[in-house]
C-alpha cells in the first residue's frame, strides 16, 4: 500500500472553514471518502475567497481534494490539483520544505497508482532526500518515503531493492507512532506482500495476520485499509490452495470497498478480479467469467487501457477462455496483455514473463508446441533472472516447459525440467509447512500435484524402460508421498524432545481443544440451538487452527524438524537390506501427451526397489478396475463364515491384480514392504493366494509403511519409560464412570449418531494374563473397571502398548456379528444428529476409536470421559520411544483414505503419537483366534523378533492350526492383522 498524506495547515482558519476542514479530516480517518469530497471542495472555495490563491491553506485544500479524488479512483481529476498545490508550495517556501515534500510524495503516489512508474521513481527519490534532512531519518514521514519507494520497487519486480527499505520503514513506525498504529500495520502488510511475491509464504502469513489484527483495532472492520488487509491474506490462502479461507475474506473485502469507495473504484475492481481468480482456480468458470469482465470494465474506465491492472484483467480472461477451450478468444487478449505489460513495466518485470507464459500456454493448447517451447524457454529464463531459482513461479515455468518437451516427445529434456521443478517445490514445502495447519498442508500439497503427476505420467508413458528415469520417479515419490504426515509427526517428535515449557503448554491446550471439539461434534446439539451449536464448533475449530499455527512457529527446533529430509532410493535400499524389496505404490492422474491435456482417468503405478538398489516401474492399471477388484476381494475375505471357494477366488484375484505384475521385479526375496496408496491401504497383501493354494505370507514376510521414506528414519533418541502397558477386557457396562482428575474440557468423544453397544470379549482376558509373561521390565495391566479411557490417555512412552477391546469405525454404521471385536450397531434418532454443520465437521479421526470401561453408558455420561477413545485424542498422546502398539480390536486399520497420505483413523493417530510399529486389523476379528494369535506374536517378539517377523510367525501358526482343524485356513480368521512400521529387517 502506497501512502499519500492529507494534513491540516498549521495556520489559523476561519471558524466555518475550520469546522468544515475538521469534518473532512474526520471522514477521511473513517474511510468515508465520497462523503468527504464535496465538503473538501467547499472548504477550498471558502478558503480561496478568504485568503486568496497564493496561500498555504489553499494549497493544502487543493491537495486534500486531490487526495480524495485519488482515493476514489478519479486519477485524472487528482493530477492537475496535486500539480497546482505543489506549484503554490514551491513559490511560497521553496522546494526543500516538509510541505513541499508532502505534495511531491502525493504526486509521486498518484503516478505510481496510474502505472507511470518512470515518473514516480525520481519524485519518490527526491522526497526521500528532502525528508532525510528535514525532519530527519528517524521521523515517521521519512518511513513513509522509504515505504513508498519500496512499494514502487516491489511493483517493478526489483525485490532486492525493496526488502531493506521495508525493513527500515517498519522499524521506524514500530517506535513512532508505535506497534498498535495503522501506519505500522501498513508497513507489516506491505512487507508481507513482498514476502508473498518472493515465495516466502510462511513469513507472509505471519506478517499478514499481525497486520490484520492491528488494522481491525486501529481502524475498525469497515475501513478500506482493513479490506486491503483481508484481500492480501486471502491472496496468500489462494496461493496455498486454501479456498475455504480465501473465499469469505475476498467477499468481505469486496463488500468493504463497495460500501466505502464505491463500485467504480480500482480497489473494488481488484477485489472482483481476485474473487474471480479464486472461482477460476476452483473450476467454477460460470462464476468467474462475469466477475473478470466486470473488473475489466472498471479498470478500462478508471485506469485506462494501457495500465498494468487492465493488462492483468486481459490475461485472466484469456486463461479462462482457454479453460473453456476457446483459444480463438484467448489469443488476442493474451497478446495484448503482454504488449501492455512490456510497455508499462518493462521486459524484465515478472508480470511481463507471466503474460508471455499465457501466450505460450495458448500455443501449447493449440498444438503449436514448437512456438510454445520457444516462449516457455524465454519465460523460464526471465523468471530465473527476476525471481530466482527457488521461487514457486519459476517452478511453474519449469513444469510448463517440461509438459511442452513431453508433447514433442523430447522425453529426456522433459524429465530434467520436471526434476528441477520438483526440487523447487520441495524447497517451497519445507519453507512453508511450519506456518500451516495440517489441513492447509494437505491443500497446499494438492495444489502442487500437477507437476508431480506430470513427471510420473511422463516416466510411465515415455520412459518406463529407462532405469535412471524410473529411479528419478521413485525419488520424487519418496520425497512427496506422505509428506504431510511426516511433517506432523516431526512436529510432535520435536515437541516431545523439547524442554520448551511454552511449546508443551500450547500442545496441552491443543489436546484439550481437540477433545472438546470431538465431544461437541459427536454429542450433538444438546440444549443448544442450531446457530449456537454451529458457532461453538466454529469457535473451537478456529482456536485449534490458531494453536497449530502458534505451535508450528514456536521455535527454530520445531520448524527445522518439520522440514522434509531428502531421502533417496539409495538410502532406502540400504535400509532394506539384501533380502528385502519395497513396493512403493502411487495413484496418479493420467496426462494425454498426444492431446496435450489431462485425461479423465487415474492409475496405480508401483515402483519396486530391491535391497541391491535396482528399481523397476510396474503399471498396475486403471484406478476404476483395480479399486473395484480390491474392494470386492476384501469384502469377501473379511466375511467370517464365508465360503472357502469365494475366499480363494477373492485372494487369487488380488494375487493376479497386485502380485503377479510386480513378482518378477521383486524376485526371490524373503521380505517385502508394501507402501500402498488409495484403496490399496485396505488390502491384506499377506493373504494373496497363488494358484497352488499358498499364501504370500507363507513365502515371505509382509509389512506396510506409509512411505518408503519411513524405512530410512533415524533413531529419534527418545527411550521408553516402561516395558508394557496393557488394557483388556473393559467393563463396558460400568455405570457412573468416574471423571478422574482430567480437565472437563477434554470431553467425551462419541461419533455422530453413535449408539453401538459392546459385548464382553472373554478372549481379551486371556491376553491380559498371558502376554506380560513374555516381556521383561516394568508392566502395567488394567482390566475390567480399571481399563478406562483416562487410563490409556495417561500413559507415556511404554515400549509396548497392547489394547485388547472393541474398535469402531463409523462410515455407514455397519452391523457387526456377535463374537467379533466390533460393535453391534443400533439405529439412532435422526433428530439427535447435528444438521447444517460447518464444513469440516466429519473429521475421520473422530469417527474411529476404541471402547473402554463405561462405553455402553456413553450417552448418559455428564463428565469428561465416556469410555470412547477417538483417534483424534490418540493423536495427541506421547508414544515417542514406543516400539510397538498392538490394537487387538476390529477395523483399527481402517479410516478415511486420502491418496498420497494414507488412512486417517487410528492407524494415522498412533503413528502421529510416535509409535514406531503398529499392529492393527482391517476387518472384524474373531475373539478366540485373536487371543491365540497374540500369544504366538508376543512369544516371538519377546524372543527378539521384529514386529513384522513376530506377526508372520503368529499368522503361519494360525494357518497351520486352521488347516489341521478345518482343512481350510480362512483368511477372514488369520489375515485381518497387518503391521505398519519403519523396520524392514
């Protein structure tokens, strides 16, 4: 924001003129410029008749009128008034006075706003020189000059010149008029805009948030400056892909500008343009088009058709027409936009490169790849010179260049550009993640997917036989897949290791708020009205987001831990060992290289990495067919008591679809680690059956990881504090459950519509008796009425945690058969289920969990614990140093699937809490068989086996026993448990 100044004369005025002038100043302070203008004109007329035209007061009045015309976007009316006022000041006091400097500043600011940068620059520099002498370089007016010159440099793309000027201006305003002033907020906001332009999103987010809060307190939430602050932070959220936050902010900014400045003002046009850009990004072209056109009309009328802002509107419209497959309309608009930007900004400005990029994109879409290639090369070179090699816009240019090379089947050059683009993206993610909540991280990663998917599609389509290209693809997957989970886990690990009391306090507060949200969302309205309920949910969600942001930026330690380590396939191969293979699956969107556009299909690819370092790429096929096969097969395998013939057929379909394609690449090995994606996270790979009737688990050890990167994780250096915590055989019917000493804000956590009743599981009592004997050291075993939710949450860093109880995963409220470790669903009154909830209500970490003592009376509980432990609460536990968590319950490995990020449920929650290995189930499990299987598992684990090897031995023992007893080993009984963790050996 460039600052123009309107000020009162130090000379006396007549009473009527003075009163009018005071009213003008008051309206200006309130941002009511249209109301102030006729009063300012009347003030000047009266003062002219009283003192004449050659008087400082009249010069000031002319400047005030020009100021108002400027604010109202009527630049042609403002220009001669500023010049006339300046001429009077020079005649009366010379060209080195503060008054003359102020007039000169205002004239420069007007030229700046009109896009006349060449005329503005020498004027700003002259003002700076005057003010450095009088009133001096510590005065707020000197900071104004520094700020305005910095703004000019930012607009002309000379960021290195702008940065120190912003720093100096903000430091002056922090002292005078102080850190709560609107001027200081302007400095912060402008500084934030610069960081945004430079691709420093984390710092921009922090500064914008601080500036917005100061604006609100200093000026109110109807002032144009507050509207500008809203628009700036919304633009940042748009760049991060957080549409939910950007949309209401853009709308609010537009409403503020319309009310305070009018609908013919450039600021209102900017708000419309930004809102249109958001809809455009969301693919809602019907809403975007009229807004773009309206902004173009305003800019044409107010700014003229040679202004950079008008060129921006032309370019945006061109892109939208291109999205609508109307290259005929798009091309002339894009060409004209580039011409205007070159003429007004110069050919070294980033906006000129952007305009050329739009023209290149049109050529690419029209199939004129040779013309597109030449332009894209020029664009990338211009961005490299103007923005640097770590800027997100430069990454976009590299990706566009790569797609064009790919369209020309110049595969090697395409790949090198994609790799360079992914390197920039990795740098950007590492810098930005510390300031984002988990949801914002997910959205930001999604916004950057196009280059990542383009690279993988290129390798699949054109370079599948090139070993170095395949390795580059795997390295990209290892860098990107599960990156949000990794960042969240690193943050929690950093906090666990940190001795920072403030960080721990924030973390405890966050845990409390999460539990409160879980209770509120799951218990429903209660005595509240719908509006009260929605307001309360929104309030807690905002508190959680605030705490996450504060925690993320709490210390250099946390920020550093959240940055992603660059793990390569070579490091993962070393961690695998010679007798193991990794099958890294990834679901991508297909790109049609012949037509030069994204296809409507998605597919699964598998990168197979062996311990000797060799890598191969396997196409697992189209998403629709593969996922249908997987879902149908898993449903059949999970059916306890189902037909052996049906289960054999299902497991053989999985074998044919998922194992046969990768078998030759895996070769003869004793261990295979699967890193699934999408629906494949729910597949029991161990139960895939060959034509000879043998299961995969009978030939090799099988385990899971979120990403192959997990295999190369180092030791966090946190040691367990006890050997075993075991909770089993809870007294579900326990009434009058004690709330304990936990804060009441932690809350009960029942799922919406939750009315599952849990039956006792005798087999869990047997587990409680036999498992401790296999382990050494300090042990804590709780059963019956002692096996409470609070007991589990109070545990800290046991080496082994074993939870033997019912689990629940609520999606379609499925019925569970009695005698399995699942619940029996009961219909819940629809009236009790919250309606019209804020977006984001269905948190998957609330809809999965474990049942403990008192769970059957959860609906009657008034205290802070109801016996239902949700994944959301688990995610806040401290299990760093815990080697193994076993969830001896049903469906604990299920949850909401998010491609590239695994399963959001207990599976993710325990891993976030710090558990190194997790044994969990994919479907309801048999109580009797599970108890026997757990005995073998812990015997092996106690003798030194890894969790993966121990589970394999337990499953092999169960297969043998079932075959001996029934002549058939039903996978429904022996195969539900899987192990996920970082140990392949």
